[in-house]
C-alpha cells in the first residue's frame, strides 16, 4: 500500500531539511577552520604554538605509552616494552595529557594550587652541604624592561694574583676546548648596585656575571686549557626579536652557542654561567678563613645528553667536595612541564649550567671560586685526555 501524498511530501521535506543542515554545518566548519588559522597565524610570536610548546606538552608522557601505541600497528615494537609493563590505560593517559595531572603523583595537582609547592617537583640528584628542597636555585625572572634598565654601579675590586700562580706544563696549545657563555648575561650582584635592594633588581650591562666568565677563562689558561668567552648581549637579541626574557632567553643564546661550535670543532665543553637569586647564607662558604661563592650544577632533565651531562657534573662535584668541602651545593635536575628542561645542554655531551654564587656575593668571593673550579676542572680534563690518549 502506497503512503498518502501528504506523507510523501513530509518525507521529502525532512530530506531537504537534512541536506540543508549538512550543507550549513559544512559551511560553518569550513569558515571556522579559516578563522582559527587566521587567529593562530596573526598571534604575537610569544603565544603561538611551536614545536617547543608541543615538546613541553608531551614531556610527562611515559615513553612506554608511545611504544604501546606503535605496537598496536606493528608487534615488533612490543618487544621493546618491559616484561612487567601493565596493559596501557588509554583513558588515564588521555586524562593526564589533557589536564597535566598525574594520577600517581599528588604533587602535580597541589603544585598549581599551593604557592611555592611546585619547588618540590624538582629533583636533587646530589645534595651538597646544607642543600635541601627549601634552598634550591632560584632564577630571577623580571620583565625585560627591568633587566635592561640603566642603573648606577660601583667598580668591583681588582683581582689579586695568587702567590703560587704558575703556568701549567700541559697545554692545549692554540686550541680552545672550553666555550663559556651567559644566557642571562646581565645578572649582577647587589654589593655593586647601590640603588638596588631586591634580587629582581640585580641587573647591569657591565658589572655582571660576564666578568666571572672572563676570570674563569683566565684561570683555565693558567692550567693550560684554552677557552673562548662569548660577550653577546642576549638582552639585545630579545629586544630585536620582541621576545620574552623568561621564555626566550635560552632560544636566543642557543643560536650563539651553535654558531660557536660550528665555527670551532675543538670546543668540547660548554659552560653557561649564571648567578643565583638565593641569599648570602645559601651561596657563600668560608674555608680556612677565606670566603667562596658556592657552586650549583643544574642539569636539564629533558635533554638527550642528560646522562653524560650529569656524569660530568657528578665528577666535578665529587672532586670539589674532596678538595674544598662545602663549596659545591650539589647537582639539581630541572625539567618537566612548564620548564625549559634542556637549557641548551643538547648541544654537547659536556654541557653544564652552573649557578655561580648569588646576588649577595662579591667579586672577590666569585674570583676565589673561579680559581677553585679551574683547578678542579683542569685535573678532570687532563685525566680524561690521558685516558683518551691511552685508548
């Protein structure tokens, strides 16, 4: 029995409405995509989604998740999974990726709710004398205009030559094997800034951490180790590119480091010197009546050379502790969501970020430590060269 004419008409009407709805949805979706593309491409560079941002989003994803996903398509990948690895929980993985909350670690939730609690998400690989989770390194992160602000500064005291100073018989000749640079090159010290009182005001274009880098280079040369010091003003690069001080400083300095390593293949060690924002009681050590600025080695936990970088820092820390107990604050692992986690240490297997003293240290104290670090590193370097030569 055929349907009445009015039913046919209603069916046709519904079909037409459905077609119109589909076409309308297609048009809306089409223009929505164009609108979003326009928004993302016109955003300020600081807010665009880049490969670095994506890398940070995926930092906390366990590698076994990727292996599990690959093994769904190719069973060969399943052999790389640990034998005791439990079955993949896709819903948990999606939840952790979307919320950045790790169900097995309550700190991932409390770290954003309790001010200062995220400090405990960092890891002390080696604790030096007095080092705990309450006095780890603290980075000054003021706006760029504060960093570049002109300030009065007093001239630091001249470096006094050591009485036992002598040139090493071993030498790298004309080869520079150590590259020293400063990502935060304007980090300064309060004793020389009469108008500054807070760590976030301790910046200067001349009296700053770069003087320590120059001194370390001179001290290394006394032990026969050639070094090259970069004098690039990273702040100027940030201004030229309209970049943010906190989020783009390492991006700016990395270009400098990579260029230097490409131009000189002999550069095998890369040291990025910083000054900490922690105060005098944390960053100063008296040894035999002489004050020294304490050192802290910071290792990026998200860089591919993490193990090698850590091994170098561990060796230097142990040697410092043996000869000058208490001068090293230890080795800290810094990485994870919301942090750089690499600190340009991916450029070399021998790359270190070194916190050299703090805002309250004097150049005399910093220079004293420079002598010590040069002495300890030279012993490490020449022993490594000897082993390499024997091999």
